[in-house]
C-alpha cells in the first residue's frame, strides 16, 4: 500500500477528532440542568463511538462516492487537501464554541479542489463536479432544518397544551414531578440522538475510507477496525474540546426546561434518524439549532441574538473558508 494512503487514513482520524470537537448533541441535557457537563461528555463519547461503528456505513458510502465529476481523478492529493482543510476549520471553529456543519466543510473543501483542478488542467469547471450528487446534498441542507423547526413548533405547541391542563388540574407540585419525568425521557432521547449523530456526522471522515476501498480493495478487511478507531477519535474530540460548543448552545440560545429539551431532541432525532437510515448526509447542528428556534417561537421567547448571530456567521463562512483552505493546500501539493 502506498505511504500516502496510510497518511490519508491517519489524517481521517484527525478529522474524526474535529467532528467530535464540534458536536453539540448533549447541549439540551446540559442546558436544562439534567446532567453535569463532565458526565454528559463521557456518555456522549460512548454513544458516538457506537454510532460510528454500527451506523456510519450507508452515509459514509454517500460521502465517499464521487462528488467530483466523472472526468476528474479524485486522487490522493485532492483527498489530502480536503482532509486537512476540513479538520483545521472544524477545530478552529470548535475552540470558539461555534457549532458549524461538518458536511458543509467537506463539500466546501471538495468545491475548492475541483476549482483548482479545472484551472490547472484547463477544463470547464462545470465538468469538475457531480452536480446531481451536489444538489442532493444541498437539498438535504435546506430541507432538514426546516423540518426540524416545524416539528419543534408542533411538539412544543402540544407540550404547552398538556402543561396548561396539568397546571389547572393538579398545580405546581405536579408540574415539578412532570419535569423530573421529562428529564429521564430527555436523557433517553439525547442518547439515541448521539448514537445517530455518530452514524451520520462520522461519515464525513469515514467516507474517505470507503472512497479508498474502491481502489485499494484490501482495506475492506479492516473496515470495523478502522471504524472503531475513528469512533474513538470522535469520542475524544467530544470529551476534550466539545465542551465549548455544548456550553455555548445549551446555555446561550434560550432558557430550557427538561420538557423543552424533550421537544427539541424529539424533533432533531426524527430528522436525523431518517436521514441516517436512507444515507443522506445532513447537518445535525443546523437541525438542532432550528429545532431550538422552533420551540422558542411557540413559547414566545427570543433567542440570545448575540449567540445566534455568531452561529449564523459561522455557518455562512464555513463553505467559502473550507473551499479556500482546500484550494490553497491542493495548489501547494500540485507543486510536488
């Protein structure tokens, strides 16, 4: 096996670490006071590990499939540029506490190397990308947060109706007991979501492995060993760096009760589970944030505008920053 292939696999673990570092799934547990941050990090790390090992294959093959045009040889220098640019941006954003989209970063990076390829080899840019596959991914980006928002609106409305009836009939003591029940429901739903996120988000890293298996078929025998190592790196990223994003999302956007957290998680998990089941790479961060906003809208609460603007800005700049980084790196690699 070529030394560069080994380097690519090692760097995919670096990307896995970055994915874990930017995972805010446990934010509702921490923000609602249901779990302490440290405990949430360790449990989340275990769940994301299992998700990567057992649920990432379908989405991984989608990401690993040919997002570039059929005339482009997606060779190892391109993959190296995509890995490095995505990993660098994920870790930088995570240090600031901004929940960005890993999928946006990967696709932006592929866009950047495709542009450099078309300029270097004097080919039409339109031929450098698989636009049908790109369109499928972008549609998923648009539709998934909308569904998250609408589902959260519905579930929050239903919750408010139930809580008003409970308050009228049984008083505040019963409401407090209900919130404790919701806390346990929230834990179960968050753990399920974290498992699903482990399957969906990890695909941005393990997709490199599945892409390489098309050329280096001997790698197939090491599939689960690789997935276990990638899952471990995601877990470490979540535990070591992810606390910044979790605290930012869980405590800065809106005030949250355990019952609110259940609404948000239920909305997110339905979208994420279906996307993972059918192999669609979506942004779990976007789904969760829009679910939070949908719940806040029904409650009549305003989100923390400063925190929300920071998130929106990070989402807007992710694609061009990742594209620029990968374009520069690929350009440098072409010199050697």
